[in-house]
C-alpha cells in the first residue's frame, strides 16, 4: 500500500478563501471556503474524490514531483496543525 500526500494552497479571496492542489489542478482540484479551515476541509474532500475517480478510471496518480506530491510505502496518518 502506498500513501500519497498532496500539497495544497489556501489563499485569501474576495469574501473568503480559495484552495487548490497543484498536482491535481488539471483534474479540477479547486474549491473555496468562508475560512481557511473550511477551504482546507473542502480541498481535502475534493482531492479524495479526484483520487478515487482516477483510480476507478485506471488513470495513474501523479508521481512524486517537486514538493507537490510525496509517496510513502505503507500507511501513515497526516496531522495538520
């Protein structure tokens, strides 16, 4: 089993915050929220949906590149503080 961690960016926007995942942006990994925490929660859900769809369609997930994606063997838990 492999664990993928994807870099996300959360930035202020008019009336709230927008978030995106550079490695999955071409697949629509962009969202927004009223607060940074909400935008982060939303982009987490979007990334999970996109990864699930890519796997169902047999499309390879992005490989480790720059700082946008890290791939680890085995399982891990990520905690953002």
